[in-house]
């Protein structure tokens, strides 16, 4: 991903104009810059729920991604460390992606119109074709058990250890949170951002 303004995108998504989608993306970078993980949640065709993080390690070595999807929350993990929780806020009118069947997609896409140092870096098409490939790819389906205890995921929620790790990531590595972007939402933050629902 170095020196190219592309996004390596992995997502769960349903189909159609009112699709649900859960995004986990690497933003392309310039060599030497920190890698950025971009997350987003779409419900009923509406996204704009981004959070971005620098990583505390080199993701090109032994990097693992995992979503933990339940009816009450989505937990985004990096190598079993929770970085984001999107809570079900249907009780206050915010749709939650739980009723539409989704497939997993992975792609390499040009993002020089939004994701590259404030659109400063443009794609150098003279270096094309650009390719992405996967090695030792494995999809695992499982139920919450002690195998998730390293992430603090017990009884379908973060335990005290998991909450500490989540706070550590959000304090030291989060670089963007839509729930604190008052310029983007001058009329008021989205309802799920209130009372810590976005954590």
C-alpha cells in the first residue's frame, strides 16, 4: 500500500439502495507515514459513521482482522484487541445492521478523492496495474466462547479487561471520530453519539 492512494477494503455488505455494510479498510499511505485503519457502519443505505485509527504495529506482518457481530453491538478488533464498538441504538430510532443477509467483499479501490492526506496524494497510473492478493486466507465462523477471552469478549460483551484495551486504543490511536466532529454536524451530533453510545 505504500506510496499509492488506494484503499484495501474488506467489508460485510448486503445489496441494494438500503443496504447494510460494515467496513474495515486500510488507507493508502506514503512510505514512512503511519498506517490508518478506517471503519464505517452503514444502516439502511446510510453511512457517515467513520472512525479512524493509527496502528501500534506494522500491519504488513501477521495482521488479522475480526468483526464480532451480535444483535446488540458490532465489535471491531485488530489482532483480538477491540478498537471500536458500535452499539445497537434502535431504541432511539437508529437502525442497526442485523436483518439483511450480508456477504464478505474485499477489494483494492482508488480513494484519492477522499482518503489520501486530505486528497493531497493522487494515483500515479503510470505504475498500474495495481493488484491485491491474499495468502493463507481463512474465514472462521464461531460462537462466543473462551476463545474470545483474550479480547475480553465474554457473555457477548466487553468485560473490564476488554474495556480497558478499548479505552487504550481510543485514547492513543484514534485520529478521527464522527461523534466528535462538530464541524461536520453543525446542527447536532447523530443521536447514537450521545451518552457514550459510540464507544
